[in-house]
């Protein structure tokens, strides 16, 4: 990774992003290197590292820092499928109530979003856009459903199609609703996932939808992964279960976001 441009003084957020990008590639970094690369004092670097540690992005070590590897840990689809199955099914059933015959909707990858298919197989004149292989498999051959599936490279952990081909295939494809999940959620940090590439495709689905619906069970609150999919304010509806923290649900409502609790 090349050094950032030094024509102007970098803001703290820019410095911190540089640090995170470097750590993602190299896993560890020295204060002295960052001081030189960023053209700031070691005191300033330590303050940046302290802030990033407070946000759980890294772990400070003697003379530097190491990446918090937990941000990139992601269980397989099969492992996640069995977790909180009742909550996920209830959230998916509530989401399916928003889908009416004749609509064009997008369903992103994820174990909760994938369960929506159980409730819409008998719909008519329904078009479903997806980059999730499991969603397409569940709906293919249904007489009342037309499937639009992106191309792209398969990500085995989530059965998601990702990459430039997946993103470009969504150019000019618009939907009334998009349903998506996340590995972590916080009102301030937004919806996050370990995979930058998967996030980019889901964000394209979100950008092209009239109404954005996030499906997050209570275990996703107050946790976060490496990469933000979207901020809270970009979502219109959040569907969750009764164990979700009430204070965060109230914060969402205060921001004008519809909250549905199963």
C-alpha cells in the first residue's frame, strides 16, 4: 500500500481509515511507521490508535497495534442457519407480509432473508431480484415467480454472488422493496458485514430500491463487523424480535424509521 498524499494535512477520520486499510493488509503496524506515513507526530498516532481501539477495530500493542481479527470471523451459512431459528422465522414471516402479488422485490443473502422464500412461493406475478443462490434455488420453478439472478463470483460462506459482474448486472434494475440482513448493527455505526465485496452488492440493491427493510435479530445489536453496508438513516423499516434492546429501538423510531417487533 502506498503512502497517502501529503499535499494537505489529513483529517483524523482519513488517518484512521488509512490505519484500518493498512491493518487489513498487514495485520499489524508500528507507531513510528504511521507517524512517517501520515506526516503527524507519534502522539497524534497514539490518539488515533486509542480511538480505534475504543471502537474495537484494533488492539494496541507495545509500539503499535494489531488488527482485531474477530471483525472478520464469519460462521458458515449452515452454522448460522441453526442459530435463533425461531426468531429468524418470525422476522421473515413479518417481512413477507410486505410483499404483495405483482411486486418487484430484492432479497439479499442471509439466513433470515432467505427464510422469506418459505412464505412467498405461491405468490403470483412476483419478480424477485437476488444475488443469493439459496434464494434462487428455493424459488426457481414456481409458476407465479420470475427470478432475476445476478452473475458474479460465489462466496461459499453465504451463498452470495459478489464482485464487479454482480454489481454491474444490477445497473438499471429497480425494485419496490429490498430485504437484507447484517452481521452486526448499531444505531450510530449502521449495518455491517465482514465482507467488503458482499456489502458493495447489497448496497447496490439498496440504492435501487424504493423501500429498504433490514432484518436483524436481537443478537446483531451492539455488535459490528469490518465493513459498513449502510447507515441507519438509509433504512426505512427494521424488523426484529422482542429481545432487541428497547433503547435502540426507540432511537430508530426517533429517526423516523419504522420498527416492527415480532
